[in-house]
């Protein structure tokens, strides 16, 4: 499921094709079976399960929901293992030391095992945005500048 999710994240055109009504169900099934063949070979035997899922989705014309199914499955598995996912957006790549320290601090705050999903967004200028569940901490310079701009508009 992780590899399937990464396939969708790496190729937004795949998601767009599955949602495009101009493609027939047979076309969508052919594309997904080729994707599944590649993933099954890499996974070393996950093919029957993946084939069953794809067949069920194809039978109901629901290929477009496959990315959401992948995400939800991975969320449920993480919860089953007692893991919490934290989305971290940084202005520049973090060192291994910084990642370990950040994970330790978040674990301290939420308890349990924390897995970090780190993305880089240079437009933050500096700092981090951390999301754990519905909570968000935005310490980016971009947001601080935006807040300062709002305050300056109110004063002037």
C-alpha cells in the first residue's frame, strides 16, 4: 500500500487519468493492472491482494478513490502499531540530528511512537510547520512576516 500511495504521489497524472471520464473503465483497468504488475514484482508476492482490491474497485467504477483507500489503510495500520504521524514542512532539508531531536520533542508532547513525514518548502524562508492530527504549530518566518504585515495594516 505504501508503494501504491507513492506511485500516486509521484505521478499526479495517474490520479487525473483515473478521474477522467473520457477514459473507459477498460482503459483505467489496463493502466492499473500495469501499475499493479510493477508493484507486485517489487513487493514479492502481494499481487493476489492487490488484484482483488483493483478488481473490486473496477467492478464498481471506483478507481478514483484508490489514493484515499491507500492513505486510510496506512493510517489504520499506523494506529494499530501505536504510531502517530507528524507532517513537518521545513524551509530547507533537515540533518539527521535535527530530525531525531524533532521526533524526540514531538514524542514527548504526544506520547507513543512518532513518524515524521517531512516536506521541503523554500517559500517558508525559515522555521517549520508541524501538524500532528488537528494541531498545527507554525513557526515559519513566512507566517511571522504575514502576521507583522497584518499588524502594520491595522496600525496604519
